[in-house]
């Protein structure tokens, strides 16, 4: 669990490093001029980190399923090597799948308006500036995204269905609360992440104004990476005790 949480932290650091510095510059200077190369580079790392996090959250849900539904076999199933393999595959899939989309994007012609009405180089705002036909690119996105979203969502839903059924079979209320608390942090992160992603890319864009779209973008690019460490820290007894011991040592000195 801690190894997978560290991978989530790396993904959040990558996302913040890719988005926030340029975002702060834009807000402080009322805009910024960037090259198309930098814009597409930012788009690549942004999308790759988001796709990786989708895969990782599915892996973490499977980890919680094994921990609760097969606790005696947990150490033999979720070994260190197996976790590393799952993590590497998630990274490779995230960066390779998006590379196909990025290659298609570089072949577009941008000869019209060159002002992106957004806080960073996102999928939809960038395509709106293209002069060439983007129907093939939209088709590529849907062909790649729909199976991945269905597969990962199914893994998460099925995992938590079995988790809930296992928790309900526990006779005592205290036992149910203690067992379910081990995956509550992950469930909160999954809910926050997928709610913002679905609001931007699944809900029809006609129902969203530019301002609402920008605010929702801030949720999954800034707010979600910010609260992820807080959620896991506050919900984890070991981390709370470690923080308390650290403060106690400083008080002694």
C-alpha cells in the first residue's frame, strides 16, 4: 500500500510541476506567450500523468480488495516485485498511449487564432485552434479512451463490490468500521478524481461554460494533488503517529 501511495505522490508531483509554474505565471502576468512545442509538451506530460493515475487507482483498488477479501494471502499475492511490475506497466501504458495522441496532434495545422482560452494546454481548447480536420483525432481519442475507462472503472467497481460484501459479513460494527477504514482514503481519492475528470470530458461540453470548465480543471490539476497527501495522512494511523513523534522530538530539543 505504501509503495503504491508513493507512486501516486510521484504522479501528483509530475502533474503539479507540469501545470502549476506556468499557471502561476499566467495568473500573475495576465497571460503568457508559449511556443506550440512547449504547449504540446505540457499536454503530453499532463495527459500521461492523468492516464497513469487512472491505471494506478485501479491497481490500488485491487490491492485493497486483496487486503480485505484475502488477508491471509495478501503478503504472498501483493509482493514487492509484483507491485513494482504493476507500477512499471502503469507508467509505460500511461506514457505510450498518450504518445499516439500527441503524434497525431503534431500533424495538425494551427494557422488561425492562437489564443487558448484556458489555464493550460488542454485537449479540447487546443483542438479548437486547429485549422485542419480533427475528426480523425477525435476518433483516435474515443477508440483509446472508451475501452480503458470501461476496463478501469469495472476493476474499481468490482473490487469495491467484493469489499463491501466482505465488510457486511463482519458481525461487529467496530470490526466493519475498522476494516472499511483501510480503503476509505483510496475511495475518497477515486471519487474526487473521477468526478472532476467525468465532469470535463464525459459531460457534454455545451453544458459547461468556459469559467466552469477552468474551475473544474483546477480541481484535478491542483486541488486533487494537494489533498491526496492530506487524505492519506489524516486517514492513516501510522503516519499520524510518525508526525506526532516528530513534533515531540522537536519539543524536547
